[in-house]
């Protein structure tokens, strides 16, 4: 009789180099995976093998995977639920529930937006209503909790809390968006104690709002809703540039760099649409001393910045509308950005853009000419990706469209090279969480379905 343990050993042995996906944007926090070899080079028209699928609670948070355990953060009724599962079988291991009253003011779903952050022994959650929670990863027991919305005087955001925490040693760094100078807060990862906070009035008051009509200066007023909101939906990223360490994030007002150890201000760069109804959501891309940021709202477009040698400022390299990124992050491969650009479904286009110049090298129309979230919910989409999301692994791009179309591409700066496509059974609009890869298995979720797909050469 073939045992489950034997099957697990065979699965692990079939991949030349497997890896976990323990946090938002993967092990490198840049949408890439170190898995090499052992993955399918193409798929049959019927698609790769579905290993298991489950109906789940609502939300937009991608799952995270470590040491054979998958943790999904979703909502069931009046509770945000972290559920640990066996990554191979989907079988539940433990479940943690936290009460929530969050209601999306624009009619989107009320579930959590942020992927869990997993370590060897901890699971960190950041809910849609701002509850920051630390669990024991093995048992699911709550270890500490911070109610950031009340403790840091956080104004109500447009779509709930959508910025995932990052871990830097013993510091859990979170975009909180509190008043008046608690835009970014570092917590002790073991105890939840506040270590430092920065970003807000001291950062932005008096700054020139470059690109705005008349280019006025910021007047920080906690009673003014336009500037009262400090948080965006961008997850911070850690980088070392010119020998100086930075935690970089795009707040509602723009790019902010702080010292991750002390919270001291390095530099800031105004980057915001001049419309009130706008957000920044894309996590910055860092390459050497260059930082790429982008937004999809009202012609914000993209900017490439070069950090000055002293680490205390930036210069613009280029600014363009060649990419307008909403929530997904481009893939930087061999000096080119590959990305699904566009604010809404009818705007979707797949592009290759030169990283150093912003020049569009090629593009492919992915638009769905209908539109409107309320009209599309639950619908299958025509054979387009619209605003998709891709990860880079083993020399290929694995893309997931916002109605569950899965694609495999070869990065090529001269033309769009599609190797395979397949509509994932059970996934419909909106499928907004990015694909997750761990040990040859893809984990894909929509609002109410989680699907595990085998893309390994078994």
C-alpha cells in the first residue's frame, strides 16, 4: 500500500529546488521564487492537475506557505479567520477567529486584504479593520494583539487596511497610517511593544505637491480628510542602497524611506494623484540604487528614481504613463518590466517596458470592454487577463487574470511569448490575489474559492 508519507517524499524529490512562500510577494518579497527545474514547461489544453479545491470565506488575501503548512486569512460571518491547512491535501489543522465589524464603504467584500506573514514559529495577521495579531504558528494560539485603528488614531481608509507587515529581525514594520506621525510603526515581533513610529505631519507638512494645479504646499490638517488619511495599500520593502539600510513604502502622500532600526527619516518624495478618490498600492521595486513606483489613478503613471550617494534624497530618472499599476507589481527581468497595466477592467494591457528609460517595447490588449465591479462579480471573463498579476520563476512568468485565467509566458523584450493558458475551474471575477508557488504547487484564490494546482514534473 502506498502511504501518504511515501507520496510526500516523491513529490518533494520531483522538484530540483523547492521553496516556501511565507509572506506577501514570496520569499524574496519581490514576486519571484527560487524554485528551479522540475516545473512544467507548458500545460495541456485541459490544464495542469488540480490537486484540491475548497470553498472559503470572502477576502482578497493570498495564502502563505511554510514547512508544509498553508495559512489562509479570510472572513466567515462576523469573524476574520486564520485557517492553517496541510499544503498537500488542504486538510484543516487549526483555525483562529477574531471578531470584526468592518464594512467596505464602496461595496467590495468585507474580508481581509493582507496575506499572513509566517515564520518558523509565528503567524502575523493584519486585518481589514486594523487589528494586528500574532499567533503561535504551530497551535494557532493568540500571543499578542494591537488594535491599531484606536491606538494610533487611524482615519477610515477607502477600502480597509491593505498593507501587509514585513519582518526585519525582531522588528515587525507596519504601514499603520496613524495621526499625527504614525504613518509607519515598528513593533517588537515577540511582544507587540511599539519600538518606533514616524511618517505623517513631520514628513509632509510644507512639502511642494509637485504636479498639482498651482503646485501648492502641503498644509497638514488632521481635520481635513484629504490629508488626514496617511496610509496607502502599499506593502513596505527592505533594501540596502549605498551601504545604508532603508524601509521603503509609498504612503498616501508618496514614497517614504526610514531607517528600519530607528525609524529615522532618510528621504521622502511626493507621489500622489491630485484627485481625492485615489490610492497608491504597488510595492516599490528596488534595483541597485534605483527605485520604481507606479499608480493607476488619474494619470499618476510611473517614476524611476535614483537614490543619492548619501542616501538622503532622490533624483528623477524618468516619469511616464507607460505603466499604470493598480495593485499588482511588475516583474523586473533582464532590464525589462513585464506588467499588466491599467486601473479598471476595460484598461487592461500587457506590456514590456524598458526599466532604464520607460520606453514601451511591446504591448498586448487584455481589455474586457464591460466594466463595473458590481456588474462583474461572479462572472467568468472572456479569454483575456484584464488586470492580471504575474510571478517570476525558473525563467518564466506565471500570470493570473482577474477572472481566473492562468497563463505561462517566456520573458522576451522583442515580442509577447505565451506558452500556455488555462481557465482555472471555479475561479471567477474578482480573482485579485496574486498566484502563490510552493514546492511545485500553485495556490490560487478568488473571493470564495481556493484551488491547489500541480505544475511540477512528477
